[in-house]
């Protein structure tokens, strides 16, 4: 995956995720055909959308948020909250939906969140969220596909994880 100058400079290049195999693996060209340029930048190049730019930040209807890259159900609307950050935020993912990896880009250490199914970069998780988990999954809206009216049971997923 393209890392960019700051990613290489700050040590992001050698991550365990780059060696991991995912259920959905496409060539770079296939990802470029499947995704819009902003989706490609975030999901495949670990980019970040501008805060406040996603309409999903203000979306509070019932439904499921899926990975925009592969369709994997990721978050239930019942776990979404207004974090005030300008990005869609959740206090828990659906069971077995995401994985985390250490992100050392931009001279910081953060916990990157990626889709367990395709490895697409979604955002980061922080320990400053609301109860019951105390976590804030701060996601890029462009990496999500909101499906109004869907439920975890209808999408074949378990309930949100409460740690």
C-alpha cells in the first residue's frame, strides 16, 4: 500500500498488517476501479478525510455501517454518538468486524482500525469514548457505507461488542 512521505519517515512502513492475508484481496488496479478516488485514498492509502466533510457524521438514523470497500458490516447505529470531532464515531464495532494495528505515522502512536474482511483503513480508536466501553472508534465517513433500516441480525452479524 502507498504510505506517503510522512508514513515512511515516521516508521509506518513495516507493519504486521502488510503481511496479513484477508478474505477479500484485490490488485491495486481492481481497488482503483471499485472505489472512488477519496475512498481509495482512505481505505487503501491510509488517508484521512477532512473533519466535518462526511454527511455520515450527522447521520443518526437506524441502520448498519458497512465497509465501503467490501461490504462487511462494521458498526450498528445504536453504538453511534456525537463525539464533536467531525468524524462518525462509535463506542463499539460489531463482533468480529474490525481489527486494530499500531499506527506510528506523523510521529504519534495510535491504534489504527481496519476492516477484518479486506484490510481497508477505517480510522482510529481512542480510549476517550462513552460508556459502556469507554472507546471512541473515530471513522472516516468515506470508508463507510450506511444501510438505513438494517439490523445486526439482518446483516448476519452479532450484536456490538461491549468490553
